[in-house]
């Protein structure tokens, strides 16, 4: 599910900052991402027990670090839920208005957001078996659509959309602000931990399990880099700065703008499919982890006042689902800018994905063999992600 919010909002950020800024961010982000995810898998694989990432951190550094990672991971999930609730509400309303289904933009009505989120949460709450049946085909289809959309947009390329090379200071600041979008466009670090556990369970030899996990990660990385870069540059050549400004001001994705301004029914239909598949699969993928985290918090609190065996799990599940709907609905009513949320959430990924694996290499004796210049490069990228929100507020 790596193609999510990053890919549908990346063209907007490129349109705002320019292709030179994006190119520099790619030079920094994509190599760092490859090194980081490889290091992430290696630190997981060296643990004698095949646990999730939080369990591995607890094994290496103790319970306090495990608790810290659990809190940070919960914040990362919350940021994802907030992002996709906004995208689902505003983009769907934009499409309905664009195609004449509604005379006004429904997202202006607060009850529309409640309806959209209730439907999404009702489906997602049915369990992981249903979600895998729904999300599996969507993942393959959206990868195919990314490639096809990039090809179909070629006749609409306009080299006038390529901005002039900005001054060095503006280029560097723009790169830091664009870095989260570039990383999120192909980031799949969230699935590396369950993938490692799956290989360790099925493969008795730990070395072979690690090799298979690394190979799968490298293949996925290569496919995503080629597909996403082609898609991003194709859209950059096709959409103007003014259109990117319109998308940002209306809190909608590049796909919604394409449906409005680019002629051709095929492009409109495919842009809608990509947008829907990207948002829905990402929402479903994050919801499972977020729901379990919320249920864990509720059970923990209730267990302080009553016998844990008397807690009605179904009632807790229903209550958590209702709470999630109301939480996300309240968030959608704020009309918070999605692009700003992407940048504010960047430090969490910088800490979990970059800083902690590097700290493990420096702190844990059996991992010191992984120390090299790559550790400094990954740490530097994590630091830039942490600084991104501050540069945005100073912009």
C-alpha cells in the first residue's frame, strides 16, 4: 500500500515549488530511503525473536524505549488517519461537483464529512480478511494506473510549466519542505516489520529469511521509484503553477484538478480511480493498526476499574469505531490544509524511520558492524524531516 497520500499530493507540491526543487529532494530522499529501509530490516532481522518493531526495540533498549516507540507509532497512525479523512471528504465532494452530480461542493456541508467517514469506518471495522480482499486488487490496479496516467499525460506536456532555477537559498529551503512528500510517495517502512515477521515464521534459517525480506524490499523499491518518478514528472510537465495553487487553496489533490482542467474522459476516469484506490487502501491499511491501538488504550483504562474478563470486546469495538468517526469528523470540520499536515507529520517519520535505527547501530554492540557513512546520511535526512515544519512556519 505504498502508493497513498504521497503520490496524489506530490504533483501539487512540485507545482508549488518547481521541478528543480523536486529533483534535488529526489537526490536526497530516494537514496536515503533505500539505505534507511535496508538498515531497518537488518536491525529487525538481528533480533533472536521475530517480533514487531516495538518488541525488537524493547529487546535492544528496554521497556522505556519500547513505550516511547509505541507512543510515536500511535502518533504516526493518527497523522495518517487525519490526512486520509480530509482527502476522502474533499476530493470526493470535488469529483461529484466536477461531474455535475451535485450543484454545490458537498464538503461545504459538515454532514457530508460525517457520511463519508461513517461509510469508510463501517467497511474497515469488518476486519482484516474483508480489507485484504478489497485492498489487494486495488494495490495492483493503482500501480498500473500510475504508469498509464503518466503515459496518457504525455500529449499534455507543456515545457512552459518548467520553472526557472531558483536562488540557492530558496532551492535548499524548498527541498527541505518538499522532502516529506518525496519520501511519502514511495515509503513502505510500515510493512517491513510484518514482512520480516512473516519471513521469519516461514523460513527456519534466519539468514535466508533476512535475504528474502531484503530482496522483496529492493524489488518493491525499484518498481516504485521508476513508476512514481515517471508519474511525477509527467504531471509536472502537464500542470501549471496556477493549477497547483488552486489545488492547495481548495485542499484537494492533483487528481481532482486533473479531472477539472485536462480534457479527455479516459484521463478523468483514471485519475478518479487512482485517487479513490490510493486513499481507500491507505485508509484501510492504517485503520487496522489505529483501531487496535485505541482498543488497547480503552481496555487498559477499563481494566483499572473492573475485571478485564468482564469487558465486552464487541462493545469496546463498536465504541471505538464511533469515537474514531466523531474524531475524524471533528477534524474534517476544521478544513486543515492537507499539505501543511504532511509537513507537520514529517518529524514522526524522521524519528521512527531514520533516527531510531541509526541510534540502534551506535548503541547495540551486535549492530555496530552496520556503522558506515550511510548512518550519517540517514541521520541527516531524519534531521531534515524533523526541521521541515519549522521551515514551513518561517516560510
